[in-house]
């Protein structure tokens, strides 16, 4: 009876593709043997001297390298036995294998020996789409492969299928060992995968993730954790589990449409292409709220942009009759502060009267005005709303409030379960809408990290705990999977309050900060950084991104890099599209929830990061500074394998100070 579970790596799957068909068919048997007993006592395996690594014969020519521990056998890679396979000393001693029981099979189907870098036969055999063949056949070394504008998945398959040229097999297997593992439920699933019957395998969750997923809860559940701890992953698996448990109508939601777009692929991989048919709705709160609003109030409304809101606010302040000294104080607060006060303090919480406004506990904005001023702000708010309405405009917050009123009146709960990712950026009204749309409050899952809140919103969870009947449970994820150990140690030092989580055992370079005011040289250095990172981690160069605090700066870098021969493109918030053919330059604000192998953050310069908003109160400046520090923290935490930051030499950012005090960053002045 088998007692070991099997996990696999992408490299194992990719290298299985190199196998001739007859040998592929042998894999389930080999895996079954390992399931029964992965130790050399099984009569088929050999331990590699000096390291915790084993190999088992697939056939005379092919070896499967694996590890085992805690009742799990992890299949790393299948390697064809040639002179390269046993480059290293430890692996050289194969004489002992000769006495083992070897599976003898006719290996005629093996591939022809290679003359050029890649051959059409190989590409066909590895099932690389035809459209890429011409470009792939034109290259003559591995480095060129990394710069081809084709989907990263195919480049990774080719790299895994080719014999390693630079690294020893031990080094290569060590790298593979640190990558994600997937669960192979049945030995025969590998054959089904190779025949196209199975498209994906499920990730092997960590113990803490597994525990949260299987927890029986009668309350809303909040899953907290720092960047990269797998909160989104858990949200996907939670959705899958809910379906398995028989829940028919599930809402999966998050903060904006571009993140919804990003989630579609992993959710489909886990659940299937027909999400809607399976009962999973993927929508933002605002999509849901406007659907509800339109059903009652019709389609004839215009959504007020920030510019319109500010313009109307300016005209109200200009025209309103109040004591001049108070008016001056209000003007001194600044239009941006006033708009935040209206949208974040008043509307996002659904405040309906001046009394209520005066009594609420403060959060979000740093500065609390005096009572007299607050009364006038309320008056301005009422007038501002009237002007907006007269001009046919409404705010997103207004739509949410109205939708909530409708839901409260009509009791239109529709979802059996709701999963919310990035809940820290949803307002109390938004969360309340979602709670009301859930038929049962005990199937309500949120993930959040308050250190990653980009808005000045209060954390709706705390608010709901205080003011509503929804008492929930909180669970925390502690292990981060995203970054190398070096990046994982460095970015938390940007915010002193953040504790370093426990990190994956992936290793890389310490992240570098280069201080220079020579922007042309900066573009050249960025190109070198991407080239070196891509080569070091054997990942396609176009998986790298540049994150900029300012559009013009970003556009300049995109132009300059393209000029230096590395195709690059600036993409704004609304125009994100993951490209395989250029380096993307993105705004700092737009990368929440995303991750990239190589990240360059530019603009660590006083005036850019942080960028002071003039005219705001001193307490408010402090809050703004905190927000921008968080933005920098989030940007750096997106980097999976290598991170480079650029700042000014002559106007260094104040955010640099705490980073000089530790040993986690390499700081260089040019
Ligand atoms: N058990 C696991 N094994 C391997 N990789 C994992 C595991 N859990 C998560 N990951 C990987 O870690 C990375 C981060 O996961 P995820 O995006 O879910 O984190 P997050 O907590 O939502 O991060 P953020 O708050 O920064 O958005 C992803 O690449 C994911 O595949």
C-alpha cells in the first residue's frame, strides 16, 4: 500500500516533454514505485553522495531526480544521461547503479543528436506552437532565447528541456528545488497531462495555508499577511473549495477591474474555463453597485471625475457665505484635503448628518479640524453635492450608498459565499454592500494587509467589528513565497513598523540602490540589470518591469531603453497588458497585487518620492508621507528575483535614511 504523497515541479513537467512516447508511458510505474518507497531500499533508486538528492532509473538513458521528506516525494527533473548529466563529482559515481534493477525498453524513439542550438524536431516534440518556430530556429545560443518576444511559458519549457550548459546538474536541481511544488494526486495523472487531458496541477499549499483553508468557520474570516504570503492564492483555493462543498453562487471580488482581469487566469486554471457556468461571478463592488443603482435609477448619470469634484468644490467655497476667518482656515486646508474629507471621511462611511459627522471616530486623514470648521465643511459638502447633481454628476461613493439603501430595502442577497481579495482598500460602505449581498455571513472571506493600504480609508474590518453585528475571526499568514531571501529582508526596512516575515529559501543578490542624476546612464544601467538578471535566473527578459512615480519620467525611460535596443513601453493604469515583447514601464500605484521577476523602481528623489502636496496641513503632510512610503514599500515588495532602485544623488529622498542604517541594501553613488 502506498504511503508517500507525490509533488512535482514545473521543471519535472517540462522535462517530461523531452521523453519519447514509449518512455513517457513508463512514468506512472516509476512514480508508483516512489509512492511505495522512495528510499534506496526500493531497489531502483540511488542516493547522490553528500547531498539529500536521489535519482531513479526511468530507463537506461533517463534518470528522474527527486527528494523526499515528511511523507512527501518531490519530483524535480528528468535528465537524459549523457556526459553533461554527470558533470559534477557527486553525480559521476554511477557504477553502483549498474547492479540495480533497470527497466529495459526499446529506446529507438529518442531524438536525433543536436547539431544547431534548436531543431524543428525538438520544437515539435516539446509541443512549442508553430508560430514561434522560425524565430526560435534563428537563434544560436541560450541568451538569445531569453530575449525573444514570445510567451515566457514556452521559453521556460525550452530551457527545462535543453541540457544545462552553464550550471552543474546539482546547481540546477538546487534552483528547481526552491520553486513551487504541485500535487500529483494519481501516478497516472502525469500520463494524462502529457496527453493533454489534464492542463494544470494544484499548488502544494504550506501547512499554515492548508490549516486556514480547511478551518470550519461560522464567522466571516479575515486572512491577514504581508506581501507575497499567498493571500490571493488562498482566496483562489477558498473559491475552489466552496464549489467543491456545493456552494452554487460565489462572488470573487477585489478593488479594481485590472486586478479582476489579472485573477481570471489563475482562477480558470484552478476551477475551469467556464467560471460563470460553474457559479463563480468575478466583479468589483462598483460593478455590482452600479448594476443595482441602474436598475432603480436608470442609466442617465455621469460619473464625476476627480477634476470635476475639485472644480465644483472650488466654486462652492468661492460662493458660500461664512465668517471670513473660518473661510480662510478652510481654504488653507487645501482643496485636495477637503475632497478627501468628503469622499473618505463622509461618503465612504455613509455619514448622513452633520451631527453624525461631528461624532464619528477619526481615521484616515491625519488632521482633525475643529468643531466650528467641521460644521462649515458639512455645509460645503451639502452644497457641493447639490451642484454636482444639478450638473448631472454623481460620485462612485454616492452610487455605493444608494445601492446599499436599495439592498437594505429589498433584501437582495444573492451570493451563497463571497471571497474578497485586497479588502484593506475597500471602504466600509463597499464592504457592507458585499456583506448584505451574502446570504450567509459565515461564508464571507476577506484577505487584507493594512500596511499595503494605498487609500486613506479606515480598515473596514475594524469598523464593521465595532459598529455591526458581524464578529469575525482573523488568521495570519507568516511565510512569504514571493521574494528571494535578500529582497524579503530589505523591503520591510522601508517601513519601520513591519516585521520581517519568514522567507522562501531562494537566494539572490542584495537589492541595489544607485544614486545618480545622469538619466541617460540610468537607462543604460537598467538595460544591463535586466540582461544580467534574465541570464542569472534563466527567465525571459521581458518579464521585467520599471515602476515610476511620474508619467513623464516613465515615458522618458521607455523611449530611452527602446533607443538602446531593449523594447520598452509606458503603460498607464487603464492600459495594463502583460506583454511578451517589451519591458513595461508602469506607475507605482498600478502594481498592487501583482508581481514580477525583475523590478526597477525609479524616482527615489525628494520631490518625486516623496512628492509633497503644498497647501496641506502639517498633520496631513505626515499622513501623506506615510502613504507615499507605503507606495514605495509595495513597489519594492513586487520583486521576485532581483530589485534595483534609482534615486537622485543631489536630492536624495528622505525615504533613503532608514535604508542606510541596515545592511540589507547595497547603496552606490555615481
Ligand atoms: N504554498 C506555496 N508554494 C509555492 N508558492 C506559493 C505558495 N503560496 C503562494 N505562493 C506564491 O507566492 C507568490 C505570492 O502569492 P500571492 O500573490 O497570493 O501573495 P499575496 O499575499 O496575495 O501578496 P500581496 O499582498 O503582495 O498581493 C505567488 O507567486 C504565489 O504563487
